[in-house]
C-alpha cells in the first residue's frame, strides 16, 4: 500500500482513471456490437430505412471511438483499426445491395 500522501493520491487518481477508461472501452464495444447487428439485419433485407439505421449506428460508433482516442483511452492506431473494421464490415453488404 502507498506509504506517502502523494503516493496515496496517485493511487486514487489511477483508480479513477481506470474506471473512466473502462467505461469508455465498454461503450465502444457495445456500439460496435450494435452496429454489427444492424449490418447483419440490413444484409438480410436491404431497405432504405435499415440503411439509414446502419449509417446512424456507424456514426455513433465512430464518434465514441474518436472521443476515446482524444481522451487517451485508446491508442490512435487502435482507434483507426476499430474504425477500419467497422467500415470493412459494411462494404460488401452495400455492394451486393446496389
């Protein structure tokens, strides 16, 4: 355990940051799963309404990933990789639907 006042404070700050980072990472994963589900549904039955829903889910996920990168929760390359994974999932579906 921390022996000095400053070490105790650093431990408290580290715990607070860990919980904040955990919340961001969890939110990113949740939004990615919702997006993947929306893409699967759209692939089965491509309609303009479902395409709009997929685009909105993609936008939400991109936004959350960008905010996590900006706050230092995710490394920039990790954020770019996640965004690339999202875009790659949609590309073959839109090409077959058109």
